[in-house]
C-alpha cells in the first residue's frame, strides 16, 4: 500500500529499548492499515448530498457538450510522484473530459503537454481535428517520469503560449492534472498565467495536496478545483463553470446548483508516542544516568478542506427507479435509460430475471441412488429445471449437460446437445430415478474422463472455456471421493458441491474449498440458493487475485522426508491453485518455484514461464526430494539465485517469497529471511505442524506474515488470506534499489524516482559487461548525473535485454 512509504521511526540503538520500539511500530502499522481502509471508504473528495443526487450529477456529466469556440490545453503531471498507474488514470480522465467537448477546428481545439523534470509537448491544438483522433492520441501518450516541476511547465506556457492555438482570439482553458506536490514554487508563474486571462482548472489525482492546487486554480477556486477520481463528476464541474458565459446554455430543465463538499489531503505528521528509558552522561567519572527520553513517530492523517462544489443537475428517467435487484439505472439523454444489472440478473432490461452471463461448459452431476430417495431426486430435478429456466436464455454463451449416477454413470444430456431452453426442459423431465448404490467417486472419475469430450486434457486455460461440474447429492458416498476429485481438478475441472447440511464435510472434500460448496437447511432453502450457485459458476475463470499489479513471486516448498510424499502433493496442489489467481506474463506477474530438502533446487525461474498453462504443467511435474529440511538454505537460494536481475527479477517490481514448510529446519532461516527483507522482499511463512512460534516469528518478521496450521487439510481455508496479503505487497511503493539491480558489486544510487549503477571494473547500465584490459570503456547508456537513467517505465523488458548483454560478454571472452 502507498502508506508504507511514510517516514519510518529511527531504529533505537539501546538493546533494552528494542522491545518498546517494536511494540510501537507494530501498533503504528495497524493504525496505518486501518487508515488506508478508511481512505477507501471516505474518498478524497465527497459531495455532501444523497446518493440520488450524486447519480443525477453523474448522469448530467455524461450529457455535457461544450460547443463554443474554445482552446483547451491539458497539462499532465508525468512525474514519479504520480506513478504510471495514476498517469494512466489521468489519461483516462482527460479522454473522458473530451466527451464533454465538441472538438472541431472551428469550435473546441485540444492540445496536451506532459511535464515532469521538463515540459514536453505531446501534441499542439491544431494537430487533431476530431474527438476520436484526440482520444486515440491521448491513449498513446507514454509516461515519462522525473521530478515534479510544475512551475517550469507554467513558465513554458507563458513563453510558448498555447501551441497550435488561436492566439487569445478565443477563450483559453488550461486543465492541470497533478497531485499538487511540486518541487519548486508555483505561486508566481500561476499568477502570471491567470493574468493573461487563461482560465485554469486544477484537477487532483492520486492523493492530492489541495492547498497547492488551489494556488494554481482560477478564482473562485471552489469552481475550478476538480478530482480526477470521478470523471463524470469532474466533467460536470468543468461544464458547470464554463456554461456561463463560455459554453452554450444548459439543456431545458437543467440548472447549476451549489452543494457543500469536502476535499481531503493525506499528510505525514510527527507525534509524541511515549517515553523510553535511555542513558545519559553523568558528571561523575565512569558513570551513566538513567532517564526518560521522548519517543516520536510519523503518522498519516487526513486534513479536511470544507468547500462548495457547483454541479449541473438535470431531470432524468431514472427517478422512477425502474431497475430491480440492485441494478443501476444509467440515463441516456433526458428520456431514455438502461440498467446495469448485478452479475446474474441480466435476463431482461430491468434486471428482473436471473441469467448466466458467463462463458463456461457446465455439467450437472445428479445423484440418482437409493440414498437420495425418490423425493430427493425429484427435488433436484425441480431445482435444476427452475435454475436453468431462470438462467439460460436464447443467447446464453455456455453449453449445458446433465449426468446422473448410482452404481453406474450415464450422460443423458450431453454438453451442447440442446440449443433452446424448451427442449432442454423436456429432456430433464424425462430423467428417471434409478435407486442403486451411491458411488460418487466413480461418477466424478467418469465425467472427468468422458463428460467434456470437446476439450483436451491440458488445454490452454486462456483459450478454452472453463469446465464446471455441479454435484447434486444428499447421500454419503459408498466409495472414496478424494482421489476422483483430485483427478477431476487435475484436468482443470472446477467442482461445485450442493447438498444438505450433513453433507458439508464430504462436499468440501470433493471441491477442495468450502467456498465452492453450497449447503441448504430445508427444501425451500435449496431454491433460495440459485443466485449463489450462479455467482460461483460465473466466478470460474475470473480470479480476483492481484489482477494487473506487477509482482515477482517465488514459492519455496518443503519437499523433505519430514513432510512426506502425500503432504508434499498437497503443498504442490496449493501452489498450483494459488497461481490461478495471477495473470502470468513478463509485464504483470512472474512466478518462480524452489523445492528443498537438505539443499535447494530451482524448479523454474521467474522468467521461465510466460503463460498460465505452461506454469501449471511445470508445477504438476515437480518431484518429491526427501532428505532432511533446511529452510535457511532455501531462503538463501531464493536471495542469491532467484530474486536477482540475472535470473529474471525486475527492478521496480514488488517481490514476495512464500515459504511452505512443516516447521523442520527453521533454525537457520532467520538470517536469510532478514536479508531478504533488508532487500525489500516480503517473506510470508506458512508452517503446518509443531514448531516454536518464536522461531517462526523471527523468520516471518511479523505475525501478519505468518500462518501456523495444525494440519495440511486446513491449508485450503487460508489461501484467500495469503493471496490477499501478497496482493497488498504488490500494491505497495517500491524502492528501486532494493534488491540491488546492479551486478558485479555495482552500487545502486537512488535518485528522485530513478536510479543509476556505479560500476567498478564493469560497465553498462547495470554493470553487466566487464571492462577488459586495453579496451576503452564504452560510454554509459545514460549521462552519469542524469536522473532519468532507469525507472519503472524502462524496466518491463529488462530481462530480455539482459540476456542479450550476457551473450555479448561471452562473445568478447
């Protein structure tokens, strides 16, 4: 999280005070975590009106269209304090504002300047003549990085004017999108810009410093301050200010209203946290005096700025609340609307009907044994019919099949056999109760082998439709289900179990995850679970995970004899299912795997696999090692052979190591774990079995990064927590010099949002090429004192460039 970049309390040198310091630091981390959650709830800008009014403001913002003769220049902050992610949001915001502008050579012209250390003209106002051309050019704008020199950018405009503009013959509007954290003074150039009758809007992005943006904005500042986090609201605010006298009059029935609002700034303040015992000198020789010294810490606080927000409100057709089941009404003009339905309720225009709006191959496996009884079988048939009648429409993107079992298994309705709901219902009505033994394991094995004939066993998970089996049973199986369920999951089949409450344990064993089971208390409760079943089906293939957050992730798995083969296979399956939560490629998530006994072995490095399918197949082939366990050697191996730029680790990307162990061999793991943390790499420790908690805490570094379980069966219940903690780290700020990206003992020198490598006997951006005797060193890739040497923008394909450099060195030798 961004909050972790706040100044840290200085480490105390007194041994007797260390416990007190750690207590305060732990408490501070809890406060920071809670504050970040509060930020998400509170927002950075809040208009104090009801939800209905906010909806009207947003709807009106989508209707705005300024058709006056107007020159608009976007000034985008492209510095490292913004970061690439917020820069992309700034681009999106600028593009959305263009929707409110009638872009044409004779009406509104648009240009863009990006600034950081220096201003850069992206395109002048006379370059693009249509709205689509301008939006496409904004989309192609590349993040540059550097320091935040807002004053220099304003001086550039004072000197150059509006490039491609009409020389003040039409009104000029400057829209500055920044976090307001300039590294120089902005007051004088901002005043000079406004003295030239340029209307200046200051738009906050990320966590803006509003008092600085207020200096930039035209008067009255409350009408010229906007927040990019809500594009429709900002478009409304822009138009509301320009509507009189610049833009045309508002639509009939629309009017500009003033509402109380509040903007918030996140600031770092120092506060007194308490006192600790320290020792001071004494007038007496060879003596010290105990005393109480103040202990301060840094804290993130929200500074509130009460204001007024002026917004245009129009009457809309959503006032009658036509959308049902939590659907959101979106106005289209003044007399039309459409409903944005919650997942599963897209059956009609008013969200009144459930639907399966996801692409899956769906096979229902229905228990027809004597244990479920005729009454239970008929209940399942009725549930299946009602579910499919509610969910499957004419344009349903998924195929449905039905199998039933007792002693034997049959598939009376094959996948995709029926193209319309009526014939599907007739086939379900024709299903007969058989009443044999309950062999659920055999049925699962059969449908895994024969139920999805169209999809190959190791199909690319990114290309083929997800395969889902929904098991409906109310009778304990008379054969083993564990091996059959594992076989089905190994074929990339997603299992969902439905049954009454006494079936919970067996259904969880089948699905491998209590989140994939549905238990009901009575027959009516079963029918009430239809929306829940729909959500579970449509969650397949859409893992929440870290999504597009860049991350280098390494698993270190205990494969020692203390774990044993059976439990090692459980750990391997855990790693496999965890990997499904990440987008695997060189630009987003890279994953490495290390197994260890007495020695550590690299199964695959971070840059080995660039797709989910290749990664999953490699995990399936990982062998058991045996021997004694040394977690310390595994972590040392990760530090020296995995999390290095030579082996595919990317500078500027967060890094996490997940250690999976039975608790053996942890005594030597604390030192390498601390070394990893020192290099900015999070160590997450998962231990199953008996182990001293103090030892485990020394390895994990914090209780927040330790999961200690009593059995391997419990591991599945903590996967969500572990993934969540990993993703928190993926979203936190990065120290570009940790771990050190410079090879061959090069020294990483951190600059403002960049770094450079100081080499000794080596050369190249990362000291990757040896300087041979008699050779003249090649000039460095960047000027030695430049602040733009290496930044997150230039590191996406670093590993491939590194391989080229290593080949070049080999040729020279």
